[in-house]
């Protein structure tokens, strides 16, 4: 294939994409395939000779869509969304065509400088203090790992990177059980160890008990451990729990500890001023992550980390051999030094397109609609026979059970997803199997959300 052929097939792909999105409501949301079924349709070895693009495209149409869980389906109510607005898709096409590698300013000046401006746009849109700066990562997991590595090195006076951890004190990180598993993964990768992630009990509001946090830190200090950081959450993945950010940070600061706030999903809602009370105190955080790809329409992957003092993270992650120097520019910002990978995609372009194509007011309207529709759906289900609400709406997320039984709830969830009209997922809360329902897909309507109680009634014969 050459660039002339690419022109033809790009237009063909655009036509296919338009038809695909137009027909999503007629498709089952979750892939209805068995394990190994797709792989069995592919040859065991790569072809020795080039094959015609007509056949390649035909095979794509025959194999891939039917074996895909459709994340852009307007009735995707599982997990959190990985949204891709049309403007974001267009930006990704252009970024793919440029195919730049934005590891340094000199290798991608436009990517570098647009990223800096997008950080400023988002900081203002979320109502954050002017002394935050930041960078774009692939996902919140990478941002959280970067923050935890920074906690480690800041506490060890940057000796961990050079001496290793074996002869240094045993470090401790603190978080509640409502934080995402990426925190667990990060403490493992950072060499701190799972056993040194201290899970703090939560209160009746599912927020970290700050008195218990203070006691845990004090007890660890007395036991000879070395506390190094606290991770708080806003809109936790399981049930949407949020910590008392101001109180949590106050405890952390009283012990001189670094604080990172995981607002991967719910952070987007803070473009709406009426929800900012849910993270009061956020401006005292050292680090904060949210994912525009979850609720702002920026195509996956796109996670923004705000930093109060980027020098600490650069000192932790930065490495500049001679071949990465920009000659004649001593103070240039190279964002690879702010994160784990050296290589970086032009992720800022889709933010630039998305924020301009819909405007903050258009994005606010979507988020407000999702929250209102989610609460309306919650109210309907709460009145249905045999259904029990297990957690109240947090933003647009709530959970429920059927017949107050793990077995009945699990069986119902399987039937829901086999039915195909909607897609829901599960979690465990207070030791019980519960179904999660969240609203956030970019193109969903109120009618799509109201399909949830409709399907529940159809499958249970309920009222």
C-alpha cells in the first residue's frame, strides 16, 4: 500500500465508520462471541506475499465488528466510558498521519507547546489554582505510578533511584479500600510492596477515616516504618466513593507526606462548578490525575496529571543522556522527563479539537444530563419489585441488587449482558455482589438510559 492507495482506503474507512456509528443501537453492546472464536478465523502464520487491500478490508468487516464490545455504544453503562467524540477521532487521524514521536520539544514542537496550553485550559476549566502545571499520560495508572515513584524518591531524598531499596527503610503508602487497583499495582512496581500499602477504613460516607489515617501513620512511625505518601480518591471506580480531600490532605501535610488524588473518572465533572465542593481542598494536593478520555470525549488514551511542583517528579523520572539534549536550549520542557516512557504520542491534539468543537458549555451540558438521567434511572429502579439500591448515586454511578441474593444478582447480570440491549458490570460492596450502573457515553440520550429499567422489567417480569 502506498499513500495514493491510503487516500482511497481512508475515505472508505471514514464511510465505514459513519455507518458503524449510525448502526450501533442495533448491535448488542457486549461481544457475543466465545473464547478463541476470533483467533480461529485467522491463519496461523503471516502471509509471505502481499495481499490485496480489498480482501484485507473485507476480512476486517467480516471478523472484527461482530467480535467487538462496542465502547462507543450509547447504551454502554459498564465500567467507565472510554469516550471518543467525532472531533477527537478526527484529531487522532491527523496525529496518526503525522506519526510524530513527541519525546522532546525539538522532535515535536507543536505537540509539546500545544500540550502546555491544553494543561492551562483544563486547569482553568476545572477551577484549579494557577500554581498547578502538568502533563498528559496514556492512562491514570501511569500517572499514579509516576506520583508514587515521586513519593518514594522525595521521602528517600532521591537515594532509591541510585542505591536501590534493599538497605533503606521500609516505606508505607496510605489509601482507602475504595481507591483503584492501579494504586496496588503502582506500589508493587515501585518496589514498595503490596504489604506496605496500608488500606485505611472508611466512614459511613465511604470516605477515608482521617482519624484512622492519622493513627496509622503515627503507629507506623513508632514501629520504625517510613511513611511517604497518601492517595485519596474522588469518584472511586467501585461505587463512586470520594474522600474528604481537605481533611485527608491536612493529615498528610501534618506528617510531611506527599498527596496524590485519583479523580480519573469524576474529575471531568469538575468543569461544572456545582460539583466542585466534592473535592474541596484539592488545591493543596501535590498531584492530581483525571482522564479526559472517560467523560470529556477525548479518545482513549488521554490522562492529565496536574502537579504542584513538577521538579520533584522530574528529579524522580528524568534522565537526559547527551543524545536527548536540545542544543542551544537549556531550559526547554521535555515531557518525557515527567513520566515513565521516553516515547510520547501527540495526545494534546485531540484535546485541542474536542474542547474547541464542543466548548466547555457543551461538555458541561452532557455531564449534567448524564448525572440527571442516572439519578432518574436510580429512582425508577428503587421502586421496582425485588430490587434493592445498595449505594446511592455518586455523580452518575449507583449500584443495586436483585432479590437480595448474590446468586440471583449474578444470574440477572449474565442475562442482561446476553440480551445485548445494554451492558452493565459488577462490583463487591459490603461483602455483597452488586450491579454497577453508570451513565457517561458521549452520545447517549435519556431514552438510552431509560432502556435500563425497561430491560430489567423484561428479564424479571417485574413492575
